[in-house]
């Protein structure tokens, strides 16, 4: 299962039975149109457990950080305090990638050069010289 969303709070790093685990929650929001044609948002919170020795990512898993997460899902049914049934979605993470923090879209970063999208740039022809003697092999 793959999820893209923002962290709801800073991650928590623990050691369980000698193994490292990083726990965090991701809010995944989907937009859809209801039967009346109105645009609606639906947010699903996914609790994540990342069992890894690569704990260097933990300081970057902070509230508002956008992430891509891939892992194995597990749904748990429970009763809410009011007696109504509820369910929680948990993900045993295989891979996590940082996509950006909430403030990244607010102001452009002037210290870094702008990225170029090479997929829309036509390739220029390569000129070949006829001097085969210049080859190093």
C-alpha cells in the first residue's frame, strides 16, 4: 500500500526488544465530487511503524512534513468510547521518502538553482567528428 500525506505530529523513536522503530501518523487527503457535484475532501489517518536500523531519517519526520510511505497495511476494528464501531489503519513501513515540508510551497528558495524539466525539452542533435583516431581505445 502506498500513501502520500503530511505528518500530524513529530515522530516518536523507540527501541523494542533491541530493534528500532519509528512511529508516526500520516494524513492522506483525497478530493472527490459528491452526488450534487460539490468538491469534498476525505482525510484518512494512517498510523505508521517503520522498523529500521536507518534511524537517521527520524529528525526529519516532523509535523507538517509531506512523505511518501510504502508498506503492508493492517486494519484493526474497535469500539469507540460512545459504543460505535471504529477502525484504524496501520502500516508496517518498508520505505519512506521525504517530499517536502508545509512551508516549502510558501516562498521560493532563491539560494538553489531552478530545476529543469528535461522531459519537455527537445534533445539537441549530437555532432560526430569523423576523426576516429581521437578515440582512447
